[in-house]
């Protein structure tokens, strides 16, 4: 399906208008119909998927693809700056990653490290556009609301546990931050409907509040409110503004949420039940606590869980200045929680059937915006040929030519590298490039979903991977 045309000079406001139009169209749309042609799904190698989303553009040369190390020297040419962290050994002889990720280094013998993921420039390298593309597989804006990859799993596979939400999103606020409308546009069930959208838990330490009645409210009063709300929906005089499919989907999602409130599984959301030692092992950051929560939710039957470092412009991995200093802090924030999550899943016998994916919307480079030959607008705030200040030290520009993705468990090979990027600038993928469509096909295949799965929406086909052409990277399966 071709995206709506986007002028490279198009404003964010224009982009939002197009996204809003697609969202309204989704509310009016009838139920999507599965393909009349029977789709043969592959045998699943994973039952659950945890996406650890490094929001903001995690620089591969500062994390999982170290290059020549350049210490900070005032006046040194920026062109010499490939990595600002030295490489360290891991538990696999031929795999090195960047200093600051020592705990992850110890579990790389459980990992497949893809160093050759690539993204198109999309005309303008905006975080919102690339995050939408990564999470849905489609370039925005679309004529229909594209479902998140987690919504596809919820729709096609259904829940693993009838009372546990199939799709849970942890750590990302959708209100009160920059580009919140863009984030909300893909963090949905899309045309599938509300019941296949995410349960959003922006603050994992407060997740328990989402599965209990408001403080001071008796359960009976809460149930009465629920019944009254359903009555209001059914008697809404403006029902014609939303299709029957969307209304029924919303009511089913409310019914599922109500079942969870009274189930034993609700305890999985309460991190206060964990020991102080366990919580300390995951760290006190929202990302760390989100990893702990994801462990609990998958153990209790969640199908797809995304945990994010959270996207806020010029925050976290969005390193447009003070790149090295910020990357150092991000290493501390993600290193222990990710390693602990992998070890805990393994100790509980869950890792073999849980696919854990570390990914980001694109990488970063000190000099190149996009990829060689790109005419994308330069978004760097530091423009200097030499290192003059510590703020200049680190990788700032958005780079789409070579990105790292790490996979653990879920039927993937252990302790291998797939693909490679050049050792000298431009650091583009030079071996086995993996597109977003093929990366999604790999994830879907592991989960037992045919990448060519199709639903008809507004009498047009819509596939799990763009045009159904995504091909799984079979070489990385065990």
C-alpha cells in the first residue's frame, strides 16, 4: 500500500493532520476481514516477545558495534571520531561491544547480534516517522491506521492467558511531552480495534494502580460504574460517528480489563511484592523497573510487551549534544536491567520460548545525516570540524545506513554475529543488510505468524509486512 505523498518540506502539523485523518477513518471503518485464502503459518519458536525499545536513536558505534576508539582531545578532527567508548570483550570470543555494557557482555553467548539493520531516509529523518515505520512496518501517513506490531500478535495469535492483556506498553508517556500525537498514532491497535491495542503503563512502579479500582471506591460501586458506562455507549446518540466494529471492540477491551482486576494475575503488576534485592538488581530507573515488570507479565501470559527508555525530544538516546556523557548515562540505565532480564528468563525456563529484541529507530553518526548520498535535512545542533568542547564529543546525527539489533531466546542462534558495517566512515551495512520489513518478518516468523498474513480494510489488502513481501532471516534461527 502506497503512503500518502509527503513533501520533504512538509511541516509536523501537516503530518499530524494526515495522521488524524487516518485515525478518524479507522473509527469509521468496518471490521477488517481476514484473507479468504487460507494462510499457512510457520511453527512458532517463541510464545512471547519482549521489545526493549531504545527510543531516540541508539548509536550502534557507542553500543553494539564499536569502531576505532577516539578519546576526547581538544582540536582533534571530528572526522576521526567513530566511537567514543573502547571495545570490551564479551562471553563470545569474536564479539566485542562498547565499554559500559559489561553486564550485557556477559550474556552475549545467549544472543544473536545483527549489525546490518538498515532504514530508508523517508524524505525527512524525523523520529516520529521512523518510529511509526519501525513499529508498524509502514511509512506514515497511511490511509488507514496501521496496527502496531504488538497488535498484529494480539489479533492473529490471541492472548496466551484469557485475563492477561496480549499487548502491553511500558514506560512511554503519551501526554504532555513533545511529539505526543505522533507517538499515539502508532501505539494503537489501528484498524483492528481497541481490544487489540496496548495496555499503557507509563510508570511501571505504579502499574498496580491500573489493575485495581480507584482508591476509596468499593468494588460494587466500581462494577456499577462499569455497567453504567456500557449503557451510555450502547445508548449514545452519536453512535454513527463510530462503526459498530470499533464500538464493540472498545466494549470488549473494557470487559477484558474488568476481568483482569479480579484475577490472581493482577498481582504480577505489583512490583512492591518483589524483594528489595530483586528490585535493586534491575535498578531504580523506569526502564529497569519496566524490565522487571515485563518479566512478571510474560511469566503470567502476556503475548507482547514493549519496554522503552522513553522518547522525549533531546532526551535519553536522542543525543544531539553532550553525546558521550548522555551515552554513558544510558549505558548505566540499560546495562544491568537487560542482563538481569535475560538471566531471570533463563532461570525460570522462559528464555527459549521468549523472543527478546533490543532495537531503535536508527543509529547515529558524527558527520553524516541519513546515509551516503542522502539529501535529508541536517538536524545536528553541533557543527564543527574539530572537537572543541566535551559537548561535541559523541555521535549526534541521525544515521540510517547501519544499525544494530540484538535478539535473545525465542529460537534464535546463540553467540553469533549476523551482518557487518564498514570499519571506516561511512559506517554503512556492507554484509547481509536487513530491512525493517525483513526484520519484522523474522519476528513474526518466530512468533508463528506468516509475514504475508493479510486483512482486507476498506476493500483493500493490508499485510503484516509491507505488501506481504517481508522475508525472515532464516540464517539466524537455531
